[in-house]
C-alpha cells in the first residue's frame, strides 16, 4: 500500500525530513495531517539556517493536524518510550547522519545499517 493511501488511526512516523516539504505534501495528498509525525535531526536554529522555508512547511503540516518534532536522532528511536510500538508505518526519508556530504559512500553505508 502506498504511504499516501494510509488513512484513519494509523500513525505514520517520517524520519529524516529536511524542510518538511515531504510531510506537507503527504498531508495535502491525504487531505489531513492526522496521524503524521514528521521528525528532523536538526534543532530550530540549524533548521532555519539550512532550510529557509522549513518554518512555513512545518506550519502547514501542523495546520493540517500533523505533528513536527525537532532534535530526533533516528539511531535512538528505540530508546524513546513514546515511540515504542506507536507507529504502524515508519518512512525513512534519507535521514541526516551528521557526517556531511564529504564521503557519500560512507554516508550510504551508514544508511544501509539503519
């Protein structure tokens, strides 16, 4: 089943959102942000610096009933009590690993390990 077809009480966790444009688009296609939890590794200041449109995108997700969360380390999701068994679907949108883009092959290998 396609991610945009998932409706109802199913909770969806989006990991690795950059500027939250994927989350916004998913909410728009579904007609609601209900059950959508979009996360970013970055904090507020870094997000603003890297993605000038992130505040607008986050606002649209939240206006549609979705939730946006910052400072979420995807390698530690299993340690967040509220995340355990909470999501029917987890979508990994090429999450940030903090290594930069200097060594693309190393980044790709780390993504495979996730």
